């Protein structure tokens, strides 16, 4: 039993790291394709990733010492089909026409190995049939290819880290793993009875994506910030220090005025998650509305550390009669900054427009074209939105 627990424990350790790496690309794909994320879809996809991780660890771990493997003289491949059935009949108490031997045989390694190979890929067939909507032939082919990848991994000595294979390439494993995927395909209707169909999941995602969530806007904003930072770092290496501000100003005007004007309200981040800015009548915004929307954020709020540093440097040089004027200016700027941060957090939790949206009289809309079936249950969506937000 410990031979099976070690790979699963390793998968439990590795999976959170892998999940963190995959989360951002996955969310980006969901926003681009559906406009929203569903908790159930996330659970299904990431459980599938965890399942595959367990499978590959089960066929690879535990790892023996390399020096020990170098002295192995056991066969590398077993290419005779159904040899495992012959081993069961010769080396176990199992008798085909005697049901009283069945329970006893279940405790013997040869029988357990065959059953394990079948059970291991049954979830794979269920995932492919239910979520990915694969046909029977495609599921059987993918189950075979999955098993083949297991055997090739073993035959290569874990990508040639080992001088020779430390586990046997067995054609019977290909057969039993493929059989497990096929059985899983057949069992899918039983599992799917307790879950919404893939079509329902897609419809929920599309309908939920019609309403641009705060998380979707934040994702677009984060992409814009990263692009801005990369361009600013490039300019800071190319230009002298005294021109850095002008370089930053050019970047802001390019990304948040020229690009939105040419792309009908899209920044690079908004393009990635498929949203755009429009006026309150759902028409293209005017050029000055983009300025009112973007410039306060990128000229007053984001450069906060640099503006504070500038105030400090001025305090050190200014004459005493003007000192109170700078104090007042600093207090005013700090109040604006804190108000902006508070308003941004409030709008995120209450799903309302930010103050700069109201000033610019613009809003974000989804650019994804969706078609919902006539029998779609809109009340079901409302219940889900009350439980969680995307």
C-alpha cells in the first residue's frame, strides 16, 4: 500500500505549485473564451490535472538508486499480449470457473496489478466523455496514448536519467489501461447524472460573462500594468534620467489614449480578456472620455512612490514661506490617493462603477458574442451569482 501512497503524497505536494503556475493562463483562457469563470468548471479541470499528476507519479515513483538500476539484469520489455492472464492462472489461487477463489485472488499481486491498471484509467475515460465530449473512438485512442506515454516513460528510464529501465514495458499494461478508459466512457452517464452537462456549463459561463466582473477588470488592469512596467524599464535603460518622466508620459499616451482611440475602447489588457470601454449609451466613447478615465490612474495614482519622493525632495529645498503651501499640496494629494484606493476597493466588493468611470461617463462591456438556448434557466444563474463571484 505504501507504494501507492508515496506517489499520491508527492502529487499532493506538487499540485499546489503546479496550480499556481497554471491558474493565470487558465483564467485568461476562460475570460477570452467565455467571459467568466465557474467554480464547478475550475474544480473539474484542476481535479483532472491532479488526477493526471497522480497517474504519472504512480508509474514513476518510488525512484530506486541509479547505482542499483545499473546492475539490473531483468527484461526491459514484455511484448506478449495477455501474458498477465497466464501468470494469474499459473501463480495465483484464481480459478475461472470457481467463484469461491475470486475473493482470495483479490489479495494476490498479479490480480491486483491487472485491476489497478484498469481502475487507474477509468477516471480518464469519464473526464474525456463528460467534460471534453470525446467520442468512443477518440476516448479509446486517447486512453491508449496515455498508457503508451506511461510505458515509454518507463522504457526511457525516466527520460534517460537512469542507465536502463527500472520498470517493465508491458504490452498488457497498454491493453488494461485502454480497457479502463473504455469502461470509464461507459460509466460516464452515471456520473453525469449528478452534474450539469457541458452545454449547461458553457451557457452559465457565457451568460455570467455578459456582466463584466470586478475580477475580470482587475485581470485586464494587471496586464496593462505589466506592459507599462516593461516599456518603462526599457525606456529607463535607453534614456537619461532627466527624460524618464517624458518617456513615461509617452507610454501612457500611447497605451491609454492612442490605442483605445484606434481600437474602440480597448487597451492591451482589455483585448486579452475581451472587454472594452463604451459610454453609458453603449456607444463608442469620445477621445476625452479616455483621458478622463485613464490619466488620473496612470499619472497620479500609480506613480505614488515617485510623487511622494518628489514632495520630500521639495520639502528639503523649499523656503519657509512656501512650506505650508507644499504641506497643503501634499495633504491634498494624499487625500485623493486614499479616496481613490477606498473607492476602488468599494467598487470591487459592491460591483459598482469606480469614481473615474462616473467622471468619464464610461463603462466596460464584454465583446464576446454569445448565443444562449431558449430554455436556459436564468434563475439558476442568479442563484449561482449569489453564492460566488467570478
